């Protein structure tokens, strides 16, 4: 993010902080108003439950009166009144259910619904007993009806009314809680508005201070480090800065310059000490200094390798000449030669063949070896042109194989084994540049 964008954001944040204070005031004002509405919502179910309780009481009195009189003109009116009251009770239960369904606090609604459900169960029990009482009363078994209503009926009725009283108490407790919360919210609003105003002002000041500090600190560090680089001194550490603004670009450019300088120094030291394996990483396609160092290192490396190879060959030739100087027995001479060559080139197995020009056909016979184990499955002599050994002797040309294990062909007879080694050298040695092969060998 660019610096001018950060400044714009700081300004916007300041306005947002000021708006937060006003929002907090509006929030608590609205919160208190909502609590007042909740208090009014708690009053409605109380009124409905009180009405339901009054209707249930009238239903109880109508049942008692029906059980206690024998007037044929009054009992039909009481029965019609009982039916009417039952219908009103059902309507009130439906209305209370709807209130709980739309209740704001679902946890409180669940508690009220549970109590209402218990009331419905108890009232259902009372209705069953009331049905029996009406049946007895209609059959003029008034004494039995009064006995039943005075015992089981009264107990069921009290249970149901007790449930209604519990519901009323729950709603009154909720109303009292809401009233206390509303008073507490008013005091909380005043305290929070004062504290939030102070804290927001403090946060804005801290934020502005940190922002300016964050901008200036890396610039000052870059300035001091560049001064050290200009004087050729070592810079102790990198500058840590997180971001993607102009300051980050400056820090990144400085870091690249510092790393490039350090890599150049390391490259120069490595070349000076003869280590050409260290290569400098190019910063870009236009990194002329890095490209020049890279090319210089490659040239020096190739020259060093070439000179080293030549020195190694010359040293080997000198040692071999010294080894074969003078008159020696052929067997001893070939043994010395194959042993020296295998050890010098770090070969594990070597064979030295001599050409026997016997009749009827010349053949190549093993006369000396190095670390070679004889095996009855491998021949000790070859005719000219037979196998790789015979073919090299016939062509009078050196043959080499340098392959990986996966590339090695299977089962090629070479004189060393029935499987081709991955690194194999077959070298014919000609005596005084004779056209006929005299001492072809393999190691």
C-alpha cells in the first residue's frame, strides 16, 4: 500500500473513530428502547394467563354447581355454559402459544412453553375427571359426583391453576429482570460513552505516532547503512520492514544492493583462493557486474581443470616411464604396468593380454592381471576379432564405455565378466608403431 493511501486511511480512521462514539450512543439508546418494548411484551402474556385463570375458575364453579343442584331448567344452561367456557379456554391456549412462538427471547419462550405444556396435561386430566362428574350428575348420582369433584377433581384443578400461577410468576420475574437491565443499561451507556471517547482519542494519537515512527525508522536505517556501504564497511544486519509501499521498495533495493555487494566479495575471495565452484546469482538479465564475475569464474575454472588434467597425465606418464625403464621380464613388466595403471586411474579390475602369433591362428592370452579372480566360465584367451578384446586388437583402436547402471547392456563377454561394467576401457598397445597388434590390454 502506498504512503498517500496510508495517510488517507489514517484520516478515514479518525472520522470512523468519531463516528463510533455517536454509534455507541445510538446503540445504547436503542438498547434501552428495545428493553422497554420487551417489558411491554411480557405484560401481554400475563394478561392472557390471568384471563385463562379466570375462565378456568368459572369452569370449575360451573362444574361444582352442576353437581350440586337438581333443577332441570338450570342444568342445561350450566352444560351450555361449560361448553362455552371450554371453547374459550382452547382459544386462550392458542393465543398464548402464538405469543410464545413470536417471543423475542427463544430461551425464555422454551421455559414458558414447557410450563404451558404441563398445564395442558394437568387440564386434560381435569377434563377427563370433569367428564365423569357430568355423567354422574346427569344420572342424578349427585352424591357420587360431589365426592369425585371434591377429591380427584379438586386436586387436578389445583395442579392446573398452580401451573398458571407459575407462568405468571415467570413472566413477572422476566419483567423485573428487564426493568433492572434497562436501568443498568442507562448507567452503562453513560460510562461507556465517556470511556470510549477517551480511549478513541488515545488510540488515534498512538496510531498516528506509530505510523510516523514506522515511516521514519526504516528510512533512517537505510541512510546509515548506505553510508557504511559507501565507505566500504561491513553492514551488520538486514533491515526488517513488512509492507508493499514505497518504503518497502527502498528497503528491498537496499537489501539487493547489500546482498549483491556481499556476493561479489565472496565470489572474489573464492576465486582468489582457487575455489571456482562458487557461482554468483545474477540479480537480473542486466546485472553486468554479476555476468562479468560469472564469465570470469567459468574461464578460470575451465583453465584450471584443463591444466590439472594435463598435469595429471604428465605425472602419470613420467611415473610409468620410470616404472618400465630397463630390461625386465615380460610377465613382470606387464604386471607392473597393469598394476600401476589400475591404481593410478582408480580401476578395480585390470587384465593385460599378449598376442600369441602361433599357428594356425594368432590369439590373445592373459599374462597379467590386477584384482582379477579366475573363473572357469570366462575364457583366458581370445582370437582376433572375438569378443570386445579381440575386436579392439584387430581394429587397433581404443574402446571406452561410460554408462550408468541402468544403461549397462546385459551379458556382454568382455574378459572381465559376463555382464558389462559401467566403466570400461580397452586399449591396444602397439610395439614401435607396428601394424600388427603386439600388446593389447584391458583394464
